C-alpha cells in the first residue's frame, strides 16, 4: 500500500527523504505519476529542470513492462553527475500502472567493482555499457565515467553488440 500513499495527494517529500536516508548510496529518490510528472523528490528540483521523467528511457520501459527497471547511464540534471536510475513501478491492487519510485545511483559507485583488480604498468580496465558508455575505469575515472568510448583501433569483437578495447 506504499505506492498509492505516495500518489494520493499527501505530501510525500519527507517520505522519499527518509527512503533516501536509508539508501545512502543513492543521490536522490523521486516519485513520479503515470504521466511521468515528478510528484516529490528527496532533493529539491531546480527551477531550470523540467519536473518530469516521461521521456526517460527507464520510465518508458517500466511503464510498458511494469517491472523493476535499471536505466542506462545518463546525466542527472538534479545531481549534476552521471547516474543510473533504479525504478520500481507503483501499481494499483488490480495491477494497473500508477507511477514509479526511482533512485539515482551515481556511476562512480561502480568504481568499487575495480577495487580488487591488480594492474601492472600501463594496464587499464574499463567497464562500459553495450553502447560504449564508461561505467567504471581503473584510471582517470572522474574524467571518463559517463563518456562514450571512442571506436577505433584496439577494439576486438566479443560477439554482436559487445566489444572490448585491448592494448
């Protein structure tokens, strides 16, 4: 019954701030209605940012599937950093889509994946999405996370749609 409470017109900013406080690894937590309009946000949304997620790929996917969704890396206009949205649908008792609760996970959190990697000399490890967006990098992470890897020499095909830079 958490979902309907968030969308029934009752102020919910304090509730999402509490959720954001529990999940400290998230930069922000928002609730959006079925149209993608943000109903509340743990972090105040600047006037220069449209209070909607309707055009976000993760919102469109969760609206279609009504399943937990992890979005692609994107620039967060509120957090002003590269993030990945983690979103859960808010459904009626009958299963109809009412909206979402979503958290923004900063891409730099993925650097922990490289914590145990030992590298010698000029070796480099980069974790990237299928489209080449850098998620984590063993060197110069702040400069590379969120950027697209250049395609060119040193690439080796793994299978269609997946590749890795070598060299």
